[in-house]
């Protein structure tokens, strides 16, 4: 097997002062069940607009990949777990992402990309019982998509749709994380309209974003 | 306090019924009922009907939950075999 770009093995705290060990795992049904029972209620109760309110990862994890099989595309999810720095045994789910491999690249449909279908990061409230440290996870989840794109031969290209339910805050989040906005005038390789809320990273942007996470790919050393 | 490492190898699936190579929708659904909470579909339906499923989740202790012990880090995109197991809910 060709050597793979590893996923991150640590994540920054929101204030950027510390790191926490994390690991990325192919999403199990159990992860989705734990997320739905333990993390999703905090998301649903959040005061601020969140695109992932009301999501059911049990359905996303099981049904959506099957739907993509019918389109002959591989769709799968990754779960991100944070490990307790003190014992390196306890773990808590802190992020979920569902990807589609080899999806037509929105900015140039003659090329393939990784499409980020669903992405959800645990809110700080859900982490209070676990080390109590808010983590910066959105960028980690995007890096998982870019890493997958690199490892599947699509040069880091990714694309996603910013759900309107996320409001202006979510648009700012993707812009802040370095993604480019797809001009509204560009037609999508799909039978629906471009609402101006699509984002993408070409191989150049992806290389820059991926390099920023290289220090986090090193094994955790405490 | 849990004693097992979080990255122990995955457990063997509880059963190995094959689906004949077809898209295993029913199998995946049945895994929902059995993989995580060790209940069969009838028991799960009863818990949903009685509204006791949420209480089950409230009792989850991350230090001892076996799902986390069967979780191993991904080293790259799933192989074809791993992806098939993923679709079946058996990864």
C-alpha cells in the first residue's frame, strides 16, 4: 500500500494554548448511537444557530452511504475522539464527518474531489464532563476531508455546501478556515441551483491548509 | 476506572450471517439494534415505545463503554473489505 498522509493525532484547544490527544476512526454504528444520545442533545439545545441541529447521525451513518452505493460512489464517515490526557484511556466523541469519495469537483467537474456531506463538532457544553476543555475541531474535520482527498488521489480537492441553518456564522467559519467560495454564477454538476453557499478548496489551497496541520499529525508525546 | 486501552483491536462481530452480496439494508438496520446496546430489535422497539431509550444513553460511562475499546484509529481510506464492513455496520 502506498504511504498515506496520516490523520491528526492532536487538536488545539480553542484558546490555542494547549493540545489534546485525539484519534480519527472510521465511524462505527455505535459511535453514531453514542453521539445521538450524548452529544446531539447539547447541539439541539444550543442557543446559537447551528446547521447540525436536529441531525440524526444514526441515519446519516447507515442510510446515506447506502444511498451513494446506488450511485457507485463510496461514502463513509469518520469519528474523532479526544483522549483524556491524564490517563490516555478515557475517550469522548468530539467530531463527526461524512464524506463522499470521488465526487465531481464543483469548480471543475472534469476533476474529482472529496465532498464533505455532513460535518459536526461537539459543542463545549458536551465536553464539560470530559477534561472540560473546548477544542478547536472544525478545522480538524476539514483536514480529515483534505487528507482523504489526498489519500484517494484527488490532490486535496474538497467541496461542501454551507447549510443555510448555520446562518452567517457558518459562512464566516468556512471563510476563516481558508476555503474559497464558489461563485454563484457557476452551475453545479447536479440538478439543483447554486445558492451561493458552496465552498471548495483546489489543490493549492488544500496543500496550504494541510501543511498547517502537519505538526498535529505527529504521535502524541504528552 | 477502565483498565483496557482505548485502541484495543476490534471485537469479532456478534454474528456472521452473509447477505449474498446485496446491499445489506436490513442487516444494517438490525445492527442498530444489536451492536451498541446488546438489545434485539423487539427489545429496542419496546424501549423506543416506552421512551426509555434516552435513559439508557444517559447512563453511558465513557470510561467503560465497550464501543470505545473496539475503536481503532484509521490509517487512511477504508480498503474495499473495510468499506463493505462499514456498510454492514460491522466495522
